[in-house]
C-alpha cells in the first residue's frame, strides 16, 4: 500500500507510535526495465506518503528499511532506495515532531527472495544450483540480528540520520552453495553448480558506504551513522508529480541520474 489518502486513513484509526517502513520492491532484475516506474512509485513515493501519514498522526518515530544496494547504485532498485533515503531526510526537516531515520543493511538469511531457500530447493531437486558468477559476494545477517539492529537504530537514532549495520565479512555466493551441498550430505559431482551470468543491474559486490561518506560511532557496537556530503534539498511535491507522470524505463533512469548523482547504470 502506497496511496497517501489510504495511509492517512489507516494511521488516523490505529495511531501508531512507531512505524517500521519495510514495504518496497527489492528484487533487482525485476525492477530494472519493465517495472522501473513501479520501483520509483513504491520505493520513493510510498516512503514519502507513509512518512507523512506517520507525522500527521503524531507518531514518535519512523524507521525506513534501506539497503546496501543504495550505495553507489548501478540499478534502478538501489537508486530508488537511495532517493528514498534523501526524501526521508527532507521529510525529517519538515516534520520535527516525528523522528525519522533510515537503516541500511544487506541480505537477510531466510527472508523472501534470499538465496538460501532457493539453494535448498535446488539441492532437494538434485540440482543444478544456479549461481550468477563465481566471484559474486554479498553481506549476510540472520533475521534476529536484522530485527534487533533495526529496533536499536529506531531507538537511538536522531532524525534524518542513516544508520549502517555491521554486516561482518562478505560471503562468496559460490562458497555458500558448496557448503549447503555438503551439509545436505551430497557432493558437487552429485549436485552440480552452474554459473548463469550476472542478471540485469546486478553488481559483483555490494558496498555499505558511498565514496563521499564516512561514519560516526553510536552507543551500539554494530551500528554506525553514515555521514553524507550535502546532496542538496529535494522539492518533494514537484518530485512526486514527475514520478507519477513517468511511463518509460529510460525516463526513470534519467530522473534517477539527476536526483542520485552517484547512480551509475550497469552496462
């Protein structure tokens, strides 16, 4: 749900004190072309509408769940989440009564769309296990870790801040696939691994900080605050009007390139 009027109606009835905004399109290849407009309307306008509804009902805190793909994005999904972060910072300046923060992290093991359930299904079927590239790496954390750190960021965060979670060391996806095959009691000659090639918009590795960012510590050892170079202010209503008028993927990418300077579309 992303419509402003409906969100305001629901928030007025239930009057939440704390809002965790995790609704987003997150699958990179699906958002790269045919659904690029929907990525902007859900990830950016949905965030704006939900944050404004939270402020209107007097919510104390609003926490946007962001992603490491928002850092130096090469795809529409990541760039849309980076623009959502910028929009949240603009909203934090508009609505001082509601503390608004974003939390950035990577892949959550076992979540919808995660490679782990997919690998488990492929292994159970006898393979092959499909990995996009032999060198691709990703950051991972468990669902309890992710939930705890999101709650902590919502508790300690100052309005307008973007929090970066300590994701540990990145994991090679092919090593994860091999480990899961072994743990299933089989060998790689029984369940082969096939490299299918990078998907549209996909990067070999993800980053937690952009080139122009540094971080500051927080009271929690696994949370840091990202310090951005000033990207300027956003005229949110004008931006919303432009997004609503978009129809073509190329126009989406042009708007993102204008609003997210670090966006570099993958070839």
